[in-house]
C-alpha cells in the first residue's frame, strides 16, 4: 500500500478517536452540569417547601396569639360583668327589702282604714254605738311616726351602685381600647419600619409638572415650562421618578393623594421609555413598571399593559407602596389601616426600582392638588 495513503488513513483514525473523546468529554460535562442543575432544582423545591411550612407555622402561632388575646379579654369581660351583676343583685335585694317594709305598713294602714270604715257605718245606723267606740289620738301619732320613720329609712337614694367603680371601669376599658388601637394594625408598625426616604428627580419630570424644592411633591400645571430636553425627561406622559433607586432589601413609601380625582403611582425600572407617544411610557403599561391608577372613582392596578380592576370605591387619602427584593413583591396598600389593595408577585427584579408618580392632568378642573410623598423614618433591614 502507498505510504501516503497509509498516513492519511492513520490521521483520520486519530482524528476520529480524538473527536469521539471530545464528544464523550462534552457528554460528561453536560451530565455534570445537568446533575448540578437538578441538585439546585431539588434545593429550590426543598426551600419552597420549607418556606411554605414556616409560613404555615407562623400563621398558626399568630392566630393562636390572637385567640389567647381574645380569651384574656373574654375572661376579663366575664369577671367584670360578674362583679357588676353581684353588685346589681345586692342593690335590687336591698330595694326589695325596703319595698317590703313599705308594703307591710301600707297593709297595716289599709286594715286600720277598713276597721274605721266599719265603725263609721255603725255610727250611721246605730247612733248610740258611738258612745261605746273610742279611738285614742295617740294612735294617730304612732302611725304618723311609723310612716315618718319608714320614709326616712327607705329613701331610694340610700341604695346605689358604686358609681365611682363603674366610672373607673369605663375609664380603664377606654384606656385599654386606646392602647390596643395604638398598637394596631400590627402590620403598620412593621411595614413602616421599611420606610425609605426619596426625593423626586426634577430632571425626569414632564414639563407640565412642578416639582417642589424639597423634591417631595409634584403638581400639574397647564403651562408648558421651558425646561431642558434631557434624555431622562418624560415628554408625553405626566410622570416623574425618584432620584434614588433601590436594588436590595425592603422599602416602603406613603403618598398623599388627598383631594385628587386622578393619579397614578408605583415603581419602575430606570429603563422605562420616556420619549414619544408609545403606550409603554405610561406607568404599568410596559414590563418595566407596576402601578395603581385612580380615575373617575375607580381603582385599577397595571403591569405589562394588563389592567386589574380593584373592588374599592372609597376615595383613599394615603396610598402605601411596599417593594420587597427578596420576595420579588410589589404591594399597594391603603396606608391608614394597611389594607392591601393589590400585590404583584414578580419572582425576581431584573434592575433597581424607582418610585414613580403621575399627578394626572386637571381632570375638568377637579385635580389641582399636588401628589405628595410622606417621608417618615429611616428603614430598618
């Protein structure tokens, strides 16, 4: 055989072996990667199960504590009412005794009146009988003394409830009510501990928005302000976002919308479109932002252009916004009672979040009030 042909065959055999080894190595590598991903999936499922179990235990413990509080209050109510009932029974019994004395004396007087009526009838039919009938005057005096003594000893005002005690009970229960009210809702204290101070960035504000010098409010004006057309400025939608962005932890803000008939507020990635008439410039209409909108008396939650009509009709004064990076959560709340309005569960956030506000146009002249950020305390992590 030609040596050249032999060499070519040998090279091809070596190449085939090398390619086979390469494929095998790649297979082994992929298998290891698959096992690593499977192991991570197993760990994630275990973590999911652990969180579910922990949440269940936490709910049970909290429910049990509330039940214990209720049991303590019910028992205290029972004891308090029992004491009041005993006192009431004693007062009623005392009055029964006094009433019995009065009834007894009335019966004596009735008997004496009946005797005198008989005697009087006899005198009319038998005039001579009067000489045999005698009624000593001192008996009138005795009866009068009895009546006077009875009236003195059975004064209704002498039997009374311990009004000082009842007033003290009412005062204590009122103080307890005030204390409980000061501690509830419990979630208010917890959520407020995540409060983060933010300022609105005037360089992002639409030219028809007036941003306060402190950066804590935005007000619509019908006048187009001559502002620099910066890349980050919204030029169609009446939006403004916060100067600060957040990429970890938990954060909470409260926004005052008192007196407003139209507004939008929420959170957004810094990548939200800001120029032109694209619908994604509006809060909640694209994948970059989440919001709650109030318009014509109706509340709507928005994300990725999907509306969620909310079952609320009351015009709230303060709206809370809570975002949690560990949970991938954006929650909107009625801030006074911490009543959840709507929650978006996004799994994970892909960028930092900014607070975003839209005070809305004049809305037929009824929407002149500013939208105001109520900065509170610093956050705790």
